[in-house]
């Protein structure tokens, strides 16, 4: 029993030693923690000084921010006061603007009523002027009518029309105003800043009225289209036109067709083409130029770089005139449209023309209607296949070989050329 008790006591003692070891380890750890704590507490003094300085700097910054916030607050207060003053001023100005708008509306209303009354008067004046001009329509050209009351009344009506700002185009076709009316019109045309289109076709105008009208173009800077077809103007008028259009740079279209202008007097037309740089459309149809007159025009076209459309219809050019035109087309690359119908051109003329068209790069339309052509001339038409600018060809009233016609039709379709057979 004693031995058993000794074993029990030995085991208890061993257990106590184990627990003492554990306690010693715990005390060792605690001692280490105490040492660490002591080492950490040694720098508290220096860290506290740094923290104190940091807090002082931060406090000073906060004080500065407070001062700045107070300054900003005062500025905000001043701005609010300024805004209040501006609002009061704006309300006063808006009231003033409102009354000014009301006043302006009343003024515009009064002006509208005035313009309405003026427009009514203008319509009445225009109606009277139109009725006055109608008195001249289809009137006989007998001299006994030139100074009668109705003619003077019509001229006064014409004066009324010319005073209208809205009048930009005036068509007096067939009014038979004669030289007296043309002179009256020319006198007002010099100062008229509105009229851009004037048609005086078939008005029994001779050189007396034509020269006056041509001289008015020297000062006029607005008119762009002038039609003098089917009158009786001749040499003097054409010379005056050539002289004055050398200065005028606004007229772009001039029609002088059917004026009995004979071949020996073609030089003024050549001068017009040489010295004018504004006319793009020129009508010389049925002026009886003949081959010599056409030669003068062709020589002038060689140096002209403005005319794009010229009408030489019915001028008895013949094959010689066609040769002159062909030589002009070899040098002129500006011309886009030319009308040579009814000129007595035969196969030789066609050969010369289409040799020139073969090398021309500007021509877009040519009218050869009612000329004479045979098989040889039909072959000449094939020169079109080498031209890249032509868009329209008129061959009406002409007999073209059927096989050549079929081949040309195929070429025209490929090149997208419109052709009238």
C-alpha cells in the first residue's frame, strides 16, 4: 500500500512540475511583454511633442480657413446685394423694352397700312400703264399714228412702268413703239437700276432708235438680256452697239436676228466679238451675212473667249462659210452651242466641219438642220466618234445613208449623244 501511495504521490509531483514549467513559460512571456511595453513607453515624450506641434499647425490652418470663410461670406453678401440691384434695374429695363416694343408694333402697323395703300395705288398705276401699252399692240405703222394722243398716253404709261422697283423684266414684243418710243425708253434706261431683261422684238425700230438704245448701254450697269430681233436696224446701230458694249460688262445675251444686215457690213459684229467680254449668247439668225459676213464672224470667234452660244441660222453661209466656221472651231474651245441650219451647206462643208469637231473639246451642241448632204458627207459624220464633248446633234430634214445612220446611232448610244434625224 505504501508503495502504491508513493507511486500516486510521484505522479502528482510530476504533474506539479509540469504545471510549474507552464507557469514559468507564461512568466517569461509576460516578462518579454513588460520589456516591450517599457521600451515603447520610453518614446512617448518625443512623440507627444511632435503631436503637439502638429495639432498647433492644424489649429492655425483651421483659424486661417475660418478667416477666409468670413471674407468669402462678406463677398457673398456683397454679391447678393449687387444681384438685388441688378434685378431691380432689369425689371425697369424690361418695362422700358416692353413699351418700346409696343411703340414699335404701332409704328410697324402704321407703316403696313401706308405700304398697303401705296401697293393699292401701285396696282392701279400698273393697270393703267398696261392698258396704255395695250393701245399700241398690233397698231398700224402708218406715220399718222406716231404723234397722236393715244401714243403719248402709252409712253406715259411706259414711264410709269419704268419707275417701278419690282419691274425687272419688260416684254414689249409687237407693241410697235417705233423710234420715238425706243428713244423714250433709252433715256430712262440709262438711270434705271432695276430692269434686267428687255424684249423689243418687232417694234419697227430703225437706226435712229437703235443708236439711242445702244448709247444708253454705256451707262447702264444692270441690263443683262436684250432682244432686238425683227426690227430694221442696220450699220449705224451695229457700230454703236460694238462701241458701247466694249465698255458695258453686264449684258450677257444679245439677239440681233432678222434685221436685214447685209454681208458688207459685218465688221461691226466682228468688233463686238473682239472687244466685248460679257456677251455669252449672240443671235445673228437671218441677218443675210453671206459667206463674207460669216468669215468676219469666224475670224472674231478665233480670239473670243466669252461667247458660248451663237445662232447663224439662215445666213447663206454655204460651204465656204462652213470652212471658216470649221477653222474657228479648231482654235475656239469656249463655244458650246452653234446653230447653222438653213445655210446651204453640202458635203464639202460637212467634211470641213466634222474634221474640226473631231479635234474640238468644248462644243456640246450643233444644229445642221435643213442643209444638203450626200453619201460622202454622210461618211464625214463618222468623225463624231473621236469627239468626247458633243451632247446634241440636229440633222433633221437631211437624207443620211441608212447603213451609216445605223452605225452612227450605235455610236451615239455608246457616247450618250442625243440626235434628231
